């Protein structure tokens, strides 16, 4: 009798496990079939960009999505949408750093876009113009939007040896980054001229002088600090139109040339 009860107990345990597995499988199949029946109810596009530095609109993203999806998204089965492919294609847009697509419980498709932030605008002597983003990515200008960023113009991307040009652009970016981190200089200087030699010249917004920076080196931050101190301690007292050029090529001094002096 005890043996019979033991066997019966084992059989019941097995039957219970089988019932749980079957129930889980049925629920899973039902869930999958239900999800297959879900259709996209709406599209929510969210673009993250810094104030006054917009380069892409919801409309542009929506047009791209429709193009990639055969002209229809709303009303389309959610299971038929290739989210990973759509993300990868959207990220080919030079203005988009990251794209994520997902749907919520209301079957609304969410498209979250992280836009690259333009940091520097470059115009070379051939009048070719583009942006460099904060992550140093090259972006074309936008036909509709313009942004208030540092401007660099001169000899870039127009004949210099490629390796040398890359070095100059890297130094230029580091210089502008250093200027942007200084509260006074970021408000006072917004142009950098790149000479054919690879030397840099800073162009202030006001005053009648320029700042000869020369080439970038390990003392760049010291030279920028010297310029800031010269503005605060000398030019504020003597006037902004007294000099025609400041030279901060050396890390040890600021050489100021008066308008009457011959360089």
C-alpha cells in the first residue's frame, strides 16, 4: 500500500510539472500570437539637441521612416517593423549620433534621437563650408538651420598634405575648445583664421586688433591664460583700440604692438 501511494505521488508530481509546462507553452504561444496582432497606433519622435543648435526636425525623421517602411507605419503590424535596421539607417544621417526605436503598451512607436551638437564651423579658401561636432564629426551645413558657433576660416581641406591638414584641424579643434572653456574669451573671440603655414590668428568681435597665436603646442592653455590676464589687467585700462596686434606665440609673455609700431 505504501509503495502504491509513493508511485501515485510521483505520478501526480510528474503530471503537475507537465501541466505547468503545457500551460506556460500555451500562454507563450497566445502572447506571441497576440503581439503579432498588434499594430502601430502612432509615432512619437523625440529629438534631443542643445538650445539654438537644432539641425534636424521631426518631419525629416518621419519622412525617412516612411521611406524605409514602404510609405506606412501607423496601422502596420509592430512585429513587421525592423527596429534595428531603422536605427542603423537613421544613424547614417550625419546629424544623428544615436537612434533608438521601441513601442509601449499603447502600441505607440517611440523614436528617440540624439542629435550631434555643432561646435565649430569651418570655411576654407575654396568657400567649402561644414560643421565639426563636439565629437569631432564632420557635418554638412543645413539648408534651413544656422547655429551660433565658433568660426574657423582659411587654409583647411584645400591642398595641404592630408596628414598635415589632419594635424592642423586637430590643433584647431583643441584651440577652440580651450577658448570656449574661458568665459571672457568665449564671449570676446569667435573667429579663428588658419594661415597656409598652419599658424592660427584669433579675431575678436570688437576692438581693432588681432591675436597672433601661432601653432599649437603643450603650452596652449598657458598662452590662453596669458591673453585673458592681459585683457583684464592691461587693455581694460589702456583701451581696446590702442594695439593692432597681440602676439601670444610664446608661453612667457604677451607682445603687444601699438598701431604706430611697424611689425
